[in-house]
């Protein structure tokens, strides 16, 4: 899917009145099938950018075009169909704790399924091989029939990535896919992600905290700082000077480990409400 | 720097005292209006009357014919409650799905669109009407339409409990974390798919336990409905009371305790297996 942004301005999800814009005038294009990494310090607007691209948040000014069409000019039904052709993988994929991994992965297929097929899949998963293959890519095949609440944070994050592999999506928007993974796993996960997106011809936009991983695996790097594009370069041309400008006053994020993903607190036990 | 003695007081304190005083002042006329005089329970005359009434309850009636009658009527009572709740579910589930906010696609990006909003309000209004008419009134109406017997009780329970279940289902669905459902909707799933793969597994335990609790309430309701001729144990109890057969009443009360205890165990087992 081809992406075009023109002078895009958008606000953060939790913005209160008077807060600045999370994205302050972004313009760039991504060709269909391209793989792009978005790097930048915390609070640069990376997640908001992905949400705007996923049609989950309307821009307050400027234009966003997916395959040449303005999603916000579409009728709601067509917009929802467009959302079915892309997938936004949140940093910490929210999954119902009692759901099984196979169901959680196959939920990525829902836009391609009729309601009858989706319900049938709850009784007997209709495409076990697809879920198994997707999990295999991220070394999780042995977890196929386990419950989600038995998984570690890193395993859940990879379940979220596996969901993208089974989705009928032409655009993958992946938020911090490595935040809960150890270095070895992160390395194999990011290379698998780029490889699978390329093999499917899907456009991939990933935000990353790990600058080294971004430079090593993505051909094109966008540097985002305070809602503005600081640079848009092939990975080979990104220099130390670029990076230190990007991370000025955030040097610990450039050199140190990525900040821990804010994992949601474990779901509280079911509390009976008195009604 | 330590606070000065004047500022060491809890600033919320005067407000708290004020609300407490206001509550008492408001409660007093209510107690007057309801002629609340608990000490009247304990004067000698009332104790004597109560004692005589209760003494008539022992020993419980236990002749084989009577026990057989009680068993048959118990079965009928359970059938009325179960059929009533099942019919009520046919009303409650669709209305709850229409009125639950997390399943709104247009609310994904801010405000809900006018038409869905109107539909949602209409569903809520219908639920209010259904549950604000007491089941006794529905039963009196239906006894005239379908004649004396369990059918009137079933219809009365179905309407009132449909209203209650629908309202509380919608509230349960709205009380959990919205992210799971939101992620599915954002990625192009339809409302019902998002319900089956996100909202339902998240809230299954609470929905089930509330439904079982309402079944228990329906059993009690069916007794009251029996007094107006809707069949079951209630009708039997009504005639026993009229004939001053206290022992029979006690036997039937024991059956109720057993039914409620059974519902309690059943609910606990279901919650354990779902939550």
C-alpha cells in the first residue's frame, strides 16, 4: 500500500486541551512494498504517526492518503474495509487473558472472514496451519494451544507480530516490536518481520527504539523528533551526527537499553459486582 | 519544610462532615415516611403473635403425597425460571450489543456518529421500559391474555429480566479495558467479530455469574408470580398459607433454600472454569 503524508498535524491520544501537537507538519511518501523504520526519542510522536497511518486517529490538519485515497473522505463502511487491509500491531498487544494463542493469532484473519466462519473458528480453529506457520517464524510454535495469560511479556509481543503474518493486510504498522524481547530474540524477530513483509509485498512501517537494529535491517530510516521529520535517509547514509542530533538530551535512549515497555498490570481477578 | 500546624489538617475533612450531615438530614424524613419503628417488633404483644405464627410452621409437612406434589411444583418453578430467563436472553443480548459503547465503530475516532447514537439511546430506553414495569404487573396482564398457568409467569419473567440482563450486560461489557476490542475494530473486524474475539472472552466469567444470579432471582420471582396464578411452588404456597398449613410452607421454604444454594454452587463452579 502506498502512503502519502502532506503537512500532517495530529494530536496525541491522551492530549489535554492546550497540549502541543504530537505531529507538527509531517510530509513524506512510502512506496508500496517499502520497509521503513521510524526512530526517535520518547515522545517524538512515533505511536501517533502509526495511529494516523492506521486510520485510527484523524489528523487535525494536513492530509494522509493511502493508495491515493483520503480515508477520512470515505463512508464509514468503506473506511472499515480499508482498515481490514492494514494491521496496526500495538507495542503491547492487548489480548483477552483466557484466549488461546491459536485464537489470538487467527484474530488477525477476521477482516477476511465472514461472521459464520469467525464463530466456527471459536469451536474449532479453521486455519491451524496458518497460525502454526506464523508462530514458527517467531519461535513460538510450541505455544499454539496455550492460554495467553500463561505467556511472558515477550511471548505476547511475538503473538502480536504473528497476528500480522496471518492478516490479509497490505500495510503493516508495527509499534516498538522489540520492546519486551531480549537482544537475541529481538534480532531474529526484526529480521523475520522485514523478511516476511518483503516476501508478501506488504508495506512495513515500524517504530523502533533500537537504532542498531533499525540501521541493520531497514533500508530507509525516518528520524522523528518533537513531531517533526529530522531526516529521511537510506540507512547507509545515517551518520553519528544525525543520530546525536536526533537524540540530543536523550542520549541514554541512544546508547542504553530501550526503556522498558509499559506492560499493562495483570488483569484483576473477576470481581462480582453487586447489582 | 514541615507544614505549619494550621495546614496539617486534612483539607477534605469539612466536606466529608458536611456530606454526612446532609445525608442524615435527608434520611430522616424518609424514615418518618416509611413509619420505621423497629422497636415495635419487640414489644410483648408482637412477640406473642410472631411466636404463634412461627410455631405453626413445625413440624414441616412430609407426607409422601405432599412431597411428590412439592417435587412436581419445584420442577415447574425451575422450568418457569429457566424458560423465562432464556426468552429474556433473546431480548437482552441483541439490545446489549446495540447499546455497548466499545462495539461502536464510529466511536473509535472520538465521537459516536448521530445515527448509531440514536439507535443506542433507543435500545437503552427500551431496556428501561422493560425492566421498570414489575414482573408482577406483566404477569397480571398476561394472566388475562393467556389464562392462569405457567405461560404467564414465563412471559412476565422474560420481559422484566430481559430488561435487567440487557442493561447489566451492556454495563459489564463497558466496564472492562476497551483496548482488546479497539485493536480488533481498528484492524477491520466487524462489531460481532470484535465481540466474539475480544469483548466476550474478556467478560465471560462475569457475564455468566450474573446470568446465574439472575436465574436464582427468577426462581424467587416465580414464587411471587405464583401468588397471582402463574403456577409453580408459589401458587402452592399461596394456598397453603390461606389454609394456615404452616408445615407445608416450611417444607417449601426449605426447597427454596436448597435451590438457591444449588444456584450458588453452580455459579461458583462456572466462574472457576471460566475465570
